[in-house]
C-alpha cells in the first residue's frame, strides 16, 4: 500500500510547534499574515485559522458554531470564525486531545492582514477586546489585476508601521538582520513547498490535493523557521524518490483533476477515497498554492513581503485568477476542474460570478461546482456530491475515449 512516510515526521513537527508556546511571548496572526516580522521580535506565532481547520477536520464545528451564533455572529459568515470563537466560548478545543493543550495560548499581540477577507478583522477584534491586548492590521488594496508601485508603497508602509507596535508588545528592539533571516528562511521553505506540490506533475503523482492540505501545516504555522525548511527538505526528498521509482497514489490515473477553493475539512478522507476509487487524481489546487511566496527577498524585506502577501490568489481580480488557473491547467495536464462553492467562504468561492463557465469556454476543460463548506457540514450533501463527482469523472473519461 502506498504511503508517505514523512507523515510521521509531520506529526512530530506539529506537536513540537503546539507545545512551544509555554513561557513565550505570543503573537496571533492570520494564516497569510506577516509571521516573519513577528518572529523577528521573538514571538511564537499562533494562527486561529489553523485552529479553525483543525476543528473542521475533527468534525467538532457543529458543536461549537451555535455558541458563536448565540454571541451574535451570523451562521453564514466564515465557519473558521464561528467554529473558533464558538470553541473559545465553549471552553473546549481539539488541541486538548491532539496536543495536550488546555486552551489556546494567550496573546500578547494580535496582527491580521485583510488580504484574504474582511472577516479576519472582526474575528481578531473579538479576541483583542476579550484579552485587552494590542491589535494591528494590514489593509492592502483588494481584487487587483497586478500590484503596482503605488499599491506596493502603501502596503510596505503598513508593514513598517507594525515595528513600534511589535517593539512595545515584545520588549525587543527591531533588528533588520533578524527580519532578513526569518524572511530568508520563509523564502527557502516556500520554495521547497512549491517543489513538493510540483512533484504531482508526474504520472502517477506521489501526492494529491488531499495529502497536500495535511502536509501544508508547517508552511502555514512555521514560516520563517528552520523547522519548516527541514521538514520540506525531507518531504521533497521522499516524494522525488517516489517519482523516480514510478510510485504514486495510483498505479495509473485515468484523469487528473484541479480543485479550486477551500477544502471540505470534515470530508478530506471520504473525498480522497472517492477519487482514488474512481482512478482519478486531484493533482493541484488553488488552496495549496496559496502558500508559495516567490517574491520574498531578504535584500528588500518590507517591499518584498508586501508584494508577496498582496499578490496571493484570493486577493487578485478574476482576470488575474483566470490567467493563473490556465497556467496550472497546462502545467499539471488537467482534465477537469472542480470548483468548491464554500457557503460561508464567499471570498474563496470562485464560481459565483461565472468564472467556472468562462474557464470552460476559454479552455474547453470540463468544470463542476460542488457545494459545501470549510467546517460546517450542514452545507454539504455527501450523497448528492458523490453522485455529481462520479458522473463528472465518467463524463471526462468518455470525453477522452471520444478523442
């Protein structure tokens, strides 16, 4: 049976990360936020979105979301937000069972970046009020076709404005060389992560999207550290060996699928099995590629970080997203694209204004929209989705034989 043995190392790396908060200054940060700058001040960095994903993956969301809605949060806003806040209000967390943590680490500083959505601002301000701790945000221009010099200056200035806030909360003076080093480590890790994802260009692919969302843990929570670099060096070496030996998740895939949008965290295993049973490989995704920051440059730390964090897929215009999708479709030899319409993640659901149909028209690639959610499984019909996906895969196969 095919296995990725680095999964054991991944569990160790993630456990060590979650057990590292004791006795440290802690900064909370959005998942695509300035973690490198925070680490330059000696903060251990905690990511509430990672906690939201863990709640979704452990299927605890439906237990927690009602507590958040009772506190005034709509059941239709981001279910990471309602799951995380609901867990906090309920005094419970999957961190207890999985990592031995009694509660989330208390923040000394909270920092967010609205490059993904505005929900993070309201979400993080809830905690700033509760903990009575300082909070600061970066607010880049959104839905850009490209990041120009004016936008870059605006966002770089906001990064620099975080320095006195971080100095006061950490008690540490800013050291530009330390920041350059965390950025260098982040650049190295993100480059390795990109190479990991690109091993799936091979046939058979050595990992799928469903493997990727698990193995992306360190690039989310440990950017700017040597641990992330070491982990992805080990994972890349293993996957490259599998490619060289012709080993992969299937002996030979009948179709290669691209997944656009968020994972359905509580159904990762079910969906992974479904595609494998149909001899189909989900080889690439917008989601996993969102943590590739090629623009990091330690020689220009503020400008390059501003550029990298403003050019993420979710923050681009639909035209820019289309260009990226077409590029990935070519590189990964994609036979069909699945768009996940995540009901509480408006900003990362790309089928709501016809993009999926434009993509089909311009590329000839078949597309399918699957309705679901990040964490709230009440929005996901398993039976209906299985039928839709299997029919879609059958249509792709028939199309191949017809050609």
